[in-house]
């Protein structure tokens, strides 16, 4: 079973093959952030900026990215139904099967930690703080336990809203 499939369910080995390449991962991330059709030129500039850390990227790098996206990476992603690549119009858009690939991409905050680690740390910190406040330990007990619990619940809720907003492309794709 290769990447050319009609049932739109990608085998795990194909997903790993797609994600094995940094440039393809960067393409998927950029398309997730824009959530609309993008020109090959704009996409190649964004990917080159990520790879070089320069804005604007050097023209030779941008051209190299453009060519490799056009000749190799976008056709591969298109064959897997991850993107819709119109090679004549040079436009790319993310497709619903990208959701399958997204499950295998590490979900990382802009600060470089995973959301799982963030929530685990926040949950542990809130549990310890609430327990210390309930045990009447100095400093922490100066604020009511209910206020501590409310504070941490608000932080968790705010974080969840931010995370959902930052991944809105995934949820919007499910609606259409």
C-alpha cells in the first residue's frame, strides 16, 4: 500500500514517511496556520524563513525551497490527500486527511514545550498549591483554598481556549 489511496485512511507507515522530512512538516504547519489556499511562492518564502531564521530569506534558499516543494514534497503530499496542490495555478490548500497526520505531529507551544507537559505541570502545581493552602502552610494559606482552585481553573480554561484557537484549522476542517 503506497500513498495513492482511495479510502483516505493513511497507514501509520505512510504518515511517518510524510513526517520524516522537515520541509513537509513545515509545509503542513504553515498551511495549518493560514487555513486557506496559499500560493507556492508565498509558501516557499515562509518555509525558507523557518529554515534560515531570516526574513526575508536569501533568494537562493527561497528558490531551492520553491523547486523542491514543486517537484517533490507537494506532489507527495497531494498523492496522500494531505494537501490539494494545483501545479498549474501553483496553489496549495490543506485537506481533511491532514487531521490523521496531525495526530502524529507533536503539539508544541510556541515556547517549545508540549501541551501535555504544560497541562501536567499546571495540574501538579495547582494540586500542590491547593493542598498547601488547605494544610494552612504559611504564605500559601494567606489566600483562601477556593480562590486558589478558582485561579488555577481559570488558567486551565484560558489555556484551553488559547490551544483551541491556535488549532482552529483542525476544527474548522471538520465543519466543512
